[in-house]
């Protein structure tokens, strides 16, 4: 036995649907400009953090070179770890833009050591 479908109710003529106001969408050019500015800012931050890491690494390596002839290898390694930790801790108290991650400081230490090798 066939079943008949229910008919849709007709909307009342005095009622209007609630539509959200249309907001203008940003153009693709303005979106691209915003992304370019973001990438430029991130690049500047990375360069600043690299410079901060290089400064800290230079100070650590200079101090290690000064004490190296007077201490054993194990003591030198312990001193490196203490100074590395202290260098990382100094970035914790600064603004977020100046926080250097451990990997960047390790790379900066290796570069500083490499520069000082004969």
C-alpha cells in the first residue's frame, strides 16, 4: 500500500528568515601579505635567537677553554653541563621572543668550538 508524503508547510509571508549579515571576505592578496609578514617576523625571531645563542655559546666555550688545562676530562664535561644549564636558564626569565631552544644552543656551542679549534 503506497504511503503519501507529508507536504511542507508554506512559510508565512510576514516572517523573514534570520540571516547572518554578510561580512566581506579578505582578498587573497591581503591574506598573502599577512602570511608574508608572519613569515618575515618568524625569520627575524629565528635570527635574533640564533644571535643570542651564539653569544651565550661563545661565553661558555671561552670559560671552558680557560679551565681546560687545569681540570680532568670528566670535570670539564661536568663544567660544560653546568654552564649549558646556566645558559639555558638565563633565557627562561626573558621575554618569549628571546627564548632559545636547547637544540639551537647546542648548535651554537658546536660552531663556537669549531671556530676556536686550530
